[in-house]
């Protein structure tokens, strides 16, 4: 495990990443802020994503940014609605920190979907899947 200094450093890096992500998103027009779901530091405590409502395009790659290093065991993005095989329409890997792909959007029908973090099911958001 990390000692106190290590933890402070990780928290500071996470904070800086979050600020960069938030600034980047805030400077983009709303429609262009698509395709990124962000979990902010403290997401587990507040049961929220930094992007509570997000547009995800079927035709571009989408990413999940976990900027919350203390949300053990990590966070992910999983649609509540499932395919006929029981698997979510779209999801990401569960990651302790960093960036990963959101998979399955290319075969997800256009529409509105709620999503959660599988490790913290009260962490929810809404995705509008668009062309
Ligand atoms: Cu989580």
C-alpha cells in the first residue's frame, strides 16, 4: 500500500487530471463533449459521475476516464439495459485509475440509457447514444 506521502501525490495527480478533463469538457460546445464519461475523485462517496448526462456516438470511439484513485476496487461504465444475451449494451473495463475504452456502442441502438458503475451500483448516469 501507499504511505501518506504516496497517497497525497496520487490524490494531487488525480485532482490535476480531473481539472484538465473538466476544463477540456467545459471549453467544448455541448454536442462535441461527447464520448467521454468521467469519474471524478470522490465519485464513490457522492455516487455520481462528473458527466451525469453524456452523448455517446455510435460511430466514434468513446472513453471512460477514472480520475478517482481511491474508489476501490475501481470504477467502470455499464449500461443498465442488456442485450438478448444478458450482456450490457455498452460497458468498459473496471479500472482502478486511468483511461479505457467504452465498448459495444457501435451495435447499441440510438436512444437514452442509464448506466452505472458495477462496483458501486448507486453511481449512475445517463447516456444519449447518437449516430
Ligand atoms: Cu465505482
